[in-house]
C-alpha cells in the first residue's frame, strides 16, 4: 500500500509540474512597482514622426489586464506659443489607451502618459517620449 501511495504522489507531483499553468501577471491594489507604460505608433520601423495634422498615439499598459486610467498630454515645442493638447483620462481597455491629436506646430513635441488607478487618484506611473512633427 505504501508503494502505491508513494507512486501516486510521485506521479501527481511530476504531472503537476508539467500540467499546472503559470499564473498570469497581474497587479494588485497598491502594487504599482510592476506597471510599465510604452508608446506605440503606427509605424515602428522608423523613428516616430508625423506631418502637421491628425495623428493617433497609443499607450500600452503592462502587465496585461491592469485596471486604471490614462491621460496623455502633448506639449508643443518650446517657444512656439502653442498650448499643450490634453487627451482626458480614458479607461484602459485591452491593455491600451488611444488618443487622437491634431498637431498644428512643427518641431519636437513632448508626449506624457499619466497612469492612475482612477480619474480621482494621483498619478502613479508616467512615461515620456518625444515626437518630431514636420510640415
């Protein structure tokens, strides 16, 4: 009987290592240390560049399925006199948030994505990138 029990435990343990799926990454309440934001532009084969006019900016949130909201702010080039363009807080859906901007001034625009657990919370994580806008 002991041999059978040992064999069953051994087989169950061996199979368990092979069959049990790894847990998906998730972020618990208050655990922001593992959240990463990245900008995603329509053409990843070249540096981010756009002509004056409409342009879509996507922010990816990792790990996947992280609940929260993101606000994206586009600051115009220094000395241009153009006000910042703000895309209000949007709920993260399918690990992404997308904003459409209309860039009216040529030069280097600074994009900042602010992540918070809700639109009433303080910014917990942010990411910044530069976008060259030409005419």
